[in-house]
């Protein structure tokens, strides 16, 4: 029987509803096998916005991630997509929605996460000045990042995390406008997805940065679509052909289908994680993804359900 953990989150997405299915085994590896030395678990949570209700919760001493604290704590690597800028500077861009969280949210993020993906369509909402401020605030709080940087080269440089003798490379890319958030050769911003550059980055992660495993995290696809589109599928296969061991996606605000290509898992969208603005039931159901990896790649993955409580 599933177990639901709920709290008064005033419409913020975050409630645990037990395991979603029994997981997916790759290369005949059962998800329930005891973890031996050299097996690394990576947990990925979807879109995180901390500028509204969640930010107010943190300001008064509450923790919007508390329902998943045990799940995160037991992982070797904990990753989330930070779908807002964390800064005190900058001006809101000309967009329907702009998100800027206060730096007071960072210690709570650090409690649960090791690194954050910055390649998305909201990390630049308050301009390059605010983005640049965030690039200083994150490491000062003990948080690493990928998919963004102070220039184009840094934005496309993988984050290398070493766990249990494995070097794991994380790359992040945005495919959703505005492209004006993209890093330039001498200006901060996020990494934009260009096929040739993505392939080159994945190959360099292995040859230059000596990664054992390479995982691109994508911000792509159409909102509210339950199935990945042709572009997502084609690019995911291209990334695997270039050497990616798994592909993890988000942005559609809903979960999308998953598949395997050449034995590698393609998780097209895990959906929202902490986000106030939702407008349909599908946006209120999401996953937290867990990968089990060794030197041969991803051996198994499973997902934990996230349900939003109505306001």
C-alpha cells in the first residue's frame, strides 16, 4: 500500500505517495538488489521555484522539501532543476512569469541537494546581473551547478562529481525560449542546446574530463504533452550515440513517457517538484527519479510519485 505524506503547503507541489510501480531494471539488474561498492545512486527532482509560497515557507522556518528528506539523504548524488534565479539584483524581464528567490532559500536547498541544473527558461528572468550573482551565491552556500556559467565555455563544461570511485559528468541544456538567456563568450548565462555542440560536449566529458558516466539534463518539449515529441526523441538518441549513459528531462510540467535506447534510459520529463503555478491535474502529479549506476552505466531506475495538494 502506498503511503502519503502531506503537509500544509498551500498549493506548493510536494507530497510523497510511495513508489510508482516496481522500477525498471536495465541489463537484467533488479532494483531490489543490495548495493555493493561502486554502485552509485543519483536522485533527480524536477522544476523547483522558490520565490512565492515555498520562499515564504522557508522565511518562516519551514522546509518545503521535508517530505522527501529521507529519500534524498539516502542518495549519493542529489540533483534538482532550479527554475528560478536566486539573487537580490536585476530587473524582471518582459515575460508572463518571472521568478526570483531570496538567498535565504539556499541553506534549505543545500540540506537536500548537492547540485542544481541552471539551463532552463527562468534562470535568466532578472537578467545577466542576477544570474551572475547566483553563480557566486550557490558555491558560497555549498551548492554546485551545471548548465550555466559566467561565459559560454563554462556553461558547456560538465560538472564532475566523484562517488565511490566513479567520475560522473552532468551536462545541462535549455531548448525553450527565450534564447537571450544563453551564455555568450564573455557574458553569463545558460547552455543552449545545439546538436553539434551537445555531441562535442558529451565526447569531451569522456576524453577531456575523464568521466566514467555522462548524463545530460534537458529542458525541452511542449508543456502539458504526456508524450515526448519527435525532436526530444531524436536528440535523446543522438546523445546516447555520442556516449550519454542516460538522458533526464523536464519543462513540460507533466510527466512524459520513458523508453530505452541501446540499453540506456530516456526519461523525457519528470514533471514539477516545488511549484505554485499549476493549472491542471496532470501538472499536480510528478516523479522524483532515482538511478542506480556502476561503471557499466545505469543498471536500474525507479521513480517516486509526487502529488500536489489543492490549495
